[in-house]
């Protein structure tokens, strides 16, 4: 039936190491449901979250764990459950036997564990090494993008996709020759043609994974609302909001961090340029939200 999905004895994606295996059973509206298996003697650790509202819920399906919380010894078995919200410190449990736990969390974390994302992040790191100006570029863009999204009305699930897409947005540059990435002079048409492939190549790389749904965001991060962008020359209504957000944050970071020796000046200059092109290349709502973020971060004086 439409809207119903059934995965018999399976999972959407899973990761494994010697001591644990975690399977993603489902996700939606910012909530993730996972099943974790822990080997005997290994630890289950709960970490405090930056987000005070984040809640994690654990239900022990099988096995037994022991631990100490507030100097009280705890032993929990199949059928027992506990939750964590606003933890002050880490809490550790040890598996007495092999343990299976069902975890429900309102703060999506599976993509941090995902092997597929980890592999693609490695490609991103190689790109940043190839292109001498882009060290940490992707994580800065992701940081700006998530903060900008928080000023707009995006669903939790969209923010999560945005974050992963922002981290991976330039992985397609792995196919662009180093000389082209680092060329100071104007690119020839042929060189620009090579560079212009990177959104499509990046999207193709992601399409082969469980994160295929973020491929269109990566594909569109150089589209501009007046249709002057690439690779497709899409216009505003056809460009995803997430791609518009990455487009603005990416432009700002590329403009400011290139010349780190005069960062403060160039932040103002970059902002002036982005404001000038607000409504021409860049979505006005995105620009306004991003400006709020920059002034809150003290990168620019609020206007
Ligand atoms: Fe790019
Ligand atoms: Fe970029």
C-alpha cells in the first residue's frame, strides 16, 4: 500500500566493526530508529548532546548490560529501557552477554557512522588537498548552510540532507585536473567545461549510495536563480532551496577564505557582492537568512 514499507529482516543501511554493528531501520522527520548489536565485554556509551532537546531512547531486545549511574549499580536485561536527554556527562554500560538494543533518537546520527558517507568524505578530503584554497571549505559551508536553514522554514529531514550535501558538494572535483582547480588566470572554455562537470559527477557518486536523495542538491549547487548557473541553467522555481542555500554559503566561503591574510575586509566585500546580486543570482530569502547568520557570528556589522 502507498505509504507503507516493509523490510523483512533487513535494514536500510548498516555499519559493522569488531565490537558492534548498527543497522538503520527507519528515519523520518528528524527521528532515527536503529538496532545495535554489542559484543560481550564491549561498551555502550551515551554522550551528551549539543542540542538540549535531543532525546535518545534505548530498549533492550536481548542480552544484559551493566553500568553505574549516580553511584548506583544498574543491570538491565531484555525488556528494560532507558532514555537520555540533556545528559551532563557520558554514561557507560558494558555488555555482559551479546546485547541487542533498539535505539530511537531525535538527533540523527547514523550518517556519522555510515561507511558510505565516510568513504565519500575521504574523496572530499582529497579534493581539498588537490585544490590548495579549499582546506576545510566543505565543513565551513556545511556549518553556514545549517545555520542559514535554521533561519528559514525547512523540515528537520531537509536540514539533515542539506548538511550531508554541503559536506559532499564538491566531491565531483576529484575528476578535475589539479592545474585547472588551481589556475590563477582565466580558464579556457575547455577548462571551464571540465570544472562545470563537478556537480553532475558528485551527484552520480552519491546516487550509488543509500544517500541518493541528496544527489539533486549536489547537482544544483552552482545553479543561479536567473538561469545563468550550471550545469543545467535552471531558474529559481526549479532549484531546490537546499541547493540555493549551499550556493550562497559556498560563494561567500570561496570569496573570503581564498585570501585569508585579509579576511575581515574580504568578508565585507563578499557580503556587498552577494547583496548586489540578491534577487539576480541568489535567492533573496536565502541571502537575508545568511546575512543574519553572518552578523550573529560577528563576521559583519548588522545592518
Ligand atoms: Fe562546487
Ligand atoms: Fe564549493
